[in-house]
């Protein structure tokens, strides 16, 4: 990977993104958005370890949404935009060399300069010096000036305005980018023409000949107001233009007869080029279609010998061009110091480039195409003949790059492109980074987002550097591989078919796209008007009715994950054979544009011949065998977090005593810091203009552990409460090590017993795709992993050591507080003292919002009481979440839990995303400690039938309700008292997890929980 210069600065657009961004469509609510706790509308929900909390103004709050699909107040589009505005305010910076870093391995500055000369020769570009047109004899000087500006931006990260005033460049009026259709046409035409000229004249014989056009940029039919298969909390996510793989386009003969109404005809790119520049079909008839009927007056004649009105222009930097002069006089100006990756293509010096440009100009005059590569040209024609867009491939998992076009408002385009990029990250779990495009009539822009933040590059089209970067950007996108566009190199994908929920009769899935207009006599006329080309030179396709939505979509999902054993953390690898996992399905998705981006898959690990487990199964010797199930987790850890700095996970894994109630990973991989993996920089080379307190440096981590049932899959009530007791024992064990978990929620509580739904299928043969070919592999069952309790905890990636003293938001230093002082501060919390700023290298407000403890929400330092209260909230919310016992699906994916919490919960669970942390703490305090017993009354009146009453078994379920009331009341009394709101204010050490275990067991002894319907013991 090419290393980057450590340049960078906050962009003007990033200084202050206006809250009232004028977006493409008006604000509206969408009742389909049911996962409000996953929305970026709530700033506190952004998964980042150093977060700006809007209401409290406190730095350092890595809180997370719950993993369930709750319903509450509908989210609006503006909520999403406001969330992004706050999320990205301090995590965006401008990098003048972003295009160079992203696409230099594909399109070097030298290659782009040669293509620029070809564009000048054929009238696609023109250039002026002052007010006078620059003619052929002086094109070399103009091209060299543009190349030097681009190299300067790549080397030092800045280009002054004085350097750019010498030449003014203009694109042909056929290449207007002021509309979404114009932007689509610009990128396609510039990219395809650049590839054709590069191939015809052998401009980069070792590079272009080895590549093919892989991508095409297109717009969507007008009936698609949003893109299908987006994440649940999206709003009107319909990119103005987007890049899809070329396989999404087919020829007329390749269309399926049963789905002809699911295709949209697009204009052939070569035909559009021929209509815009007719002389090309005369000059290169083997490439461009003949359009002699429109070839005539007004077209540029590249072979004209008309003399220039101004004399030759020598390329000698003057005045303020000292930096430019240094670049021009460097023998190899592309090498950025000693850190340049030797694998990247070396740029030609200015002298060598000048000589090659002179030779190219002579070749253009002679129309010599003897260096062309016929196989590549044949592929270009095949690429162009595929003019029908298959709408079944148009969905967010297939989007390679999404873009936004505006007439002049680049700030709005940035925000909207960021929204699309987030949808990519939420639906494409294999991305290491995502790219976004912006286009206005005068400027183009590129965004790149990864776990650390968002990098942007915006440049005008009418300057020399802008011309070079436009060509590199357009051609780079069309030629880039999936990995160069963001796919993680450890992932390989498979194609899957997903039914359109609209045809299932599911009213809750309108997010797959608005219904097309009803057919009537005026449909053809309306379609014709909407599809009429507004861009000069484009050949409009035949007007048709609005296309039908596909009955199914062809999407992508993760197939294999391969991890290098040399990256194993904490122990040397036994061999260098990489570890391969077959991915069965995605278990959990906490993806976001930036931040932790946590994902969990159910996987099976490849077994080698030396594994003793093979003796149990009879499989052919040459067969590929995978054992499981395992849970493979990927996330980006904040390197300043205590869990990472102290390596808590590894220390617990290597504890000499048996670990009781905690499921530990079997292997941990540290793949590297994101800054290095994506940008080629070390932590010390972070751009100086970026505040290190506001940019999280993150480590890419993978962990694998035994896959277990979660709390929602309990079989009996006895197992449920025994699991809660097991978690209390796990908390006690971690406390003995001086550790607190800090993220107890539904998803982080596991059940020990492995009850398989298919007990007879210990060895299962399946058909998979291996190296693009079908293969048959065996999935066998792994050995049982015992955690020594009925239920327990996992995921210690947010754990921390228990503080010896109590840290508060009110004091800048750690200090002791007496019970009276703490209680007095809580009583006066409506008027808190101002927060003193500090470096957020120690964060303590962690967890999933509905389960976060009251002390934590009020700003106190972590303690064991936080884990205990979080567990209580898990118990309390269970009767409102698990409406019925789920059938046993293990280890297959269970159906999603769609529940609706009572309105009384909305305030302290923050489903609306409008409250600050302190407000949530106050609301929770009132609900759970008030003498009105709101929590108990709500339990009795709103608990779901499984936990409450039903018409058929009213008497029996009344007893069942009493069990839960008794158990929760017992738990509640251990944490709160009617007199004092917080027992931890008396003495934090008196709250003992094992004392709660004893109290709960005492209550359980009164009831017979072995049967489905408990009875009172005599």
C-alpha cells in the first residue's frame, strides 16, 4: 500500500455543518421505522468511545443501542441528518491527496496527464491562459502544469490559489455535472474514454492491459424513492447516482422472458460519446459507432493546423510557485520521502513526462493505434452492449459507491452522501471502509469513511489539478476491484436471493421501495416526459412505463472469513496456515459509519487432519470439514480504552483458576490499527490539524468463541432465573479479579446448555461456493464448552478495572465522597456545576442505553453496582420483550423479536432519542424508586401473556405473574430502599452479588419452577 504524507486539515465544510441542511426531499415521518434505538438520531447512540453528548456536554460516552427491534415514536429524516451532523462535526477532515491515495495504483498522475492531452486533442477539454485559448503547441506546458499541481497536492497536501491561476480549464458542455444524470454521464464518459485512449495508444501498457471495466455508474428509475434492502432506520435513502458491478447490466438477449418488466434500458456509453463528439466515430471507427448523420458543422477538428494567436508558453514556475518549482525540479517527484511503498508504481519525472507527451502528440496527429490491445477493446464493446439494468441487482448490499448531485450546495451533498455511505456500512458487513461521491456544476468530491472518521477531498473542475483528479477519480472507479473500493481482504462473498417482502403481504416492509404508480392511459406520457434527456448529446432510451419492482433481489452476503495466524494475539502460531471460517449467518449487527462497527456471525471453523475430533465422524480423507458452531466477532477497539490498554480480555483468558460463568474466546486476532490498514499512516503520523482527543485511533480485532443460546431462547422459567443467578455469580467472579463488565444486556447473557434443534445431524453435508466453483463440505458438531453455570456473560471488550475511588463529573480529580455529599449532589443535580474538560483517555459511561445503571447515567464512575443494576433492568424488561417461548432453532437463526414497550418506558429507555444522559438517569430514578411504585404497577398491568395472564389459563398464569413479581421485588430490594434512593451512597462495598444470589434462591425455594406453570410449595 502506498504510504501517505501526514498532511490534512479540517475542511471549511467541516467547520460547521448547518443543522438545517436542505435535503433533496422534505421531512416526513415513517411509521415503518421500528428500530429507534439503532438510529443515529440520538447522538448518544453513536458507537464511538469518545463521544460528544449533546445534552450533558460530557466527553467519552460509548453507549450502544439495544440489539432488539423496539417500536416507539417514528423517526424522521431530519433526526437522521441531525445525528450525522453532530456525529461527524469533529471527525471529518480534508485531505488533498485522497484521490491519489485511493486510486494511484490504478491511475497514476502521469497516466492521467497523458489522457488529458488526448482529451485536449479531441475537444473534450479546452484550456485558456488568461483570456486566450491555448492551442496545440502549448498544450504540453498546460498539461505539465496540471500534473505538477496534482503532484504537489499529493506531496504536501495543499495547492495555493496563485498556483492555479495560470490556466483555466473547461470541460465540454456535454459534460455538465449540475444534475444527477449529468454527473452519471460525466463519470461514465470520462472513465470509458480515458480507458479507451489509454488502451489505444498504450499509455500504461503494464497497468491498463491487466484491468477491465468492472463498474458502471447509473441513476435509478423515478419510481424508486428509496433503495431496497437498506438498514431499518434509514430515511429516504435513494442515491442520486450509484456505482454497480457490470454484472448488474445485461444485453437484450440476456434478459429473462419472465422478468422483462424488471429491466431498465440505459443509453450505450459509446453511442452517447459518438453523438457528442461525432469526429471520434470517423477517427476510430473500430471503437465508436458511426453517426455520420450527426457529424457536421460545429464539431472540433483535432487535425486543424490553425495557428495560435499567442506565442509558445514555457513551463517555468515564477513568483509564488516556489513549492511548485521544487516539485518540477525533483528527479522523481512522486516519491514521498523514504516511506513510499516500493510496490506502488513510480511516477515519471517532469522531464520524462514531457518527452512522452511530445511523442503522444505526434502519435495523435498520425492516428497511430498500433499499440492498442485488441482483447481489451473487445471487452469494452461487451461492456457497452450490456444496456439493460437488472433491477433485481439494485439494492444496498450491491452498491459499490453512492453519490449525491447538487447544483451548487456542496455542504448538503456531503451530508447526504454520508447518509448513503452509512447505509452501505450497515448492509455490507464486509467493508473495511466505504466511499462516497459528490458533484456540483463546478466541483467534484470524494469521501472515505472508516472506523476512525471521514476523510474528504473536494476540488474545482476548472483548474489543472481538478482536471487530473477528475480523470483519476472517474477511471479509477470504473476499474477498481472490490477490495480497492473497500471490501475487507479477509472476506469472500456469495450471492443470495432475497424475496421482496412487498409480495409477501408484509405491510411492515415498505422500506423496500414505494409502490409504483397505478397503470393508466397517461403512464406512457408521464414516463416519456420524466425519461427525456436533459443532458446534451445523450441518446434517450425508448420510453416505457415505470418498471416493476422485482419479486426477488440478488444480493450478497459473507461466505468465508480467512484470518492469518500470524496476527493471533498473545501466542505464537503453531503454523502459518490461515484459519478459514464458513459463515452460516449474521447474528448481530451494530454497524455504523464510524466507530466500533461490531458484527457477530455464526461460523464453522475448518478442521485439519490432525484434529482428534475427526475420529468421531466418518468423512472421506480428501473432504473439507468444518466444526462449530462458533461466534466470530469483529469490532474496532478504541486503543485508548482501558480494556485495550490493559489487555483485560487476554489477562482473564490466561487466569490460572477455572473461569466460572464467563464465556471466553478461544482465539483473538489483532489485524492492525485502522489508520495504518486504510491510510498507510502510523499513529504518530496522524494529520496535525486533527485534534487527537476527537479522533479515535482504533485496532481491528476478531475474536472467536463457542456459539451459545442467548437469554431470549430460554426453555423454562427455571432456566431463565437460574441464568440470572449464573450472571450474578459471573459478576462476583469478575469482581474477585477487580473487573467490571460494563455492558450487560440481552445479547450478552448466554445459556450454558446446548440444546440442538436437529439432534440427529451431528454431521451435515452442504453445497458451498469455493474459489468460484461449487463444492461439498461437511459441517460437524464441536465439543461442548462448559461455563460451569446455567447462564453467564460473554464479551469483555468493554470491561474495566474497578476504580478504588469514586470519580464524578463535578470534580476534575478522583476523590472520595461521603454518603451525604453524594446524596446532596444527586438532590441538586438539576443545577449541575460546569463540566471541566479533560483528555478523554478514560471513559466510563459505557453500555446499552435501556440497561445502563442510574449512577452511570448521573455521571458517576463505574462500580459493581452498575453491572448489578444493568442485570436488574434486563430482568425487568424481559416480561415486556419475550412475548412467548421461542421454538428451539439452535444453532440456526431465531426469528427477530419485534415487541412494543409500554409508553411509560419511552422516557427512561430514550426511544425518542431526545434526552441527555442526566435526564435519563433522573427519569429512571423516579420510575424505579418513587413511592408510587410505577415499576411494579406497570409490571402487573402491561407484562406480556407469557409472564402475566391469558383467557384460557387465567388462574394458573396469575400464579406465574406472582413468581415474577416476587423475584423482581427481591432483586429490587437488594438495590433500592424506600427511604434512600441509592443504597450505594451508603457504602458501595456493601452491595454483594452473592447476597443477591442467596436472596433470589430463597424466593425460588418457595415456588416449584420445574414445571411450566409454577405452583406454591406447601
